[in-house]
C-alpha cells in the first residue's frame, strides 16, 4: 500500500510540474508592425 501511495504522489507531483506552466495566466500575444500606423491612417 505504501508503494501505491508513493507512486500516486509521484504521479501527482509530476502532473503538477508539467501542467503548472500551462495554467499560468496568459498575457496574450502582442504583434507590432511598423505599417500599423500608416494603415490606420489610410482606413480613417
């Protein structure tokens, strides 16, 4: 029984280490292009 609990605890820890970064808050992706300003002026 101790071996099973140890294995389960190890698996839970490994899953936490793997999933932790994936669950971090997403800051989004910022894309900047030097043409944005000129395109915005053309659209206006």
